[in-house]
C-alpha cells in the first residue's frame, strides 16, 4: 500500500525494488539499491522525472562527498541510479538516462593480496587451532572455499543432497539463484566425509536431525556468512596469515592458483560462476603481478 504523499520518485523506487526481487536479484544488491535510491528520492523531493537532469544528479553525488562518503560508495549510488533509469526506460516512463551523462568516480584499482600456494597449504595441511570449537567442520569450510572457489553465501547454501559423490561435484546456487556444478578434489571430499559423523552427532544432540544444511553450528542450525567469516579469519591468523584474510580471499586464491598452474581462463570462469570473462581476467593481473615480483626478487640481473 502506497503511503499518502509519496513522491513520484519514491513510488518508482518501490516498484523498481519489487522488480529486482521478482528477478531474484541477490539480497545484498536489493538492500544496497534500496538504500541508495531512497536517499536519492529524499534529495530530489517532489520533483518529477522531467525536472531531474545530469546537473541535479551531479549535485546529489556532491552532497554524498560532503557527507564523507568514499568514492566507492558514490560510484555505487550512481550505478543504482543508472539501473533505475534503465528500468524506467523499459517501462516507458522516461525517454533518456541523465545518469549516463555523469562520469563515474575514478576508483583506485586495488588488487587483493592473495596468499601463495605454500601459505594456503600451511593452513590446510596442519591441524585446526585449539581455539576451534568444531574442528572437523572448520576444516571442511576451508577445503570447500579453496577447493571449489565458491562464495561465502554459496557455501552456507549447500545442502547434503547437493553433493554428488559419484561425479565428485557439488551443486552451487550462485547470484540470482543461478545453479552450477563445481568439482571438488580429494582433500575437500575427505574433509567433508570426516565432518559428517560429527555433524550427525551434533544434530542428534540438538534434536534437529531433519536439518538439510551441510554446514551447521553447535546448536544444529545452518551456519551464517558472518560465522564463516569469523572462522576463516581465526584459523588464518592462528597460522600466521594476515588478519585481512576472509572467505573471498580463498576464492581469489583458487582462481589465481588455478591460472598459475595452467588452467584455462574459460574453465575458471565457469567454476567461479562469473557472468563476464572480464571479471575472471582480473586473475591474469594478479598472476602477472606475482610473476614480476618473483622475477625482481630472484633474477640476478633484474636489478643493478
């Protein structure tokens, strides 16, 4: 039900968010777009679409800078506006997209620091730290994140019957609920098999034996992304890795190490679930950077 006094832009934002939900956009995307677009509608007030031009949009972005928002946040707000206008054009509400006339803030290209193969092996080959309350599960988490290159949200969404043991693949639900099969190796398989009896024990103790989730907490409930992030960081730090390590670091490591070992870029794209090859090609940059660092550090004539 639309509230009394709702502006033209507010109504459109509400409809656009509903359209995103119907298209099965990720919860993170919907929340971010809703926040950014509601702030924009508050900024423009009762003005209609014919009153909003690129100058007004620039003024809105300037107001975000004045509030102390980062270039990344401002760029996201502009991307949300462009998406809204594309949808409005499809709906026949507007004829042009003034947000396209506004330049995107130049963002520094920061490539994530990826642990080396040796560093990851150090974490995976040793015992879980004494602080780990559920060591078998925590090892399975690390092996699946690195062994399959999946996202944190994809990891916690895995159910028991998603694992196809005979084919050595796992069914993963990615962004927009798109499904794909991802192979898993012997190490991941062994870790999951070692974890399953403990999982059953926990579920029996908590009387939740019907829980379908592969990864559960000690209360027998499906793990959350926040819990996985905390577990990964705790284990990584205990093994001497940077405190900046998080689940996505292991996904980056998967892509980078596969490329370094000669895997085809298209195959990596398929396994990672990237829609565009350009996204996967970032791993090429990471690999070239790593090669140059090794060259500069080890070649006797690299530096004089």
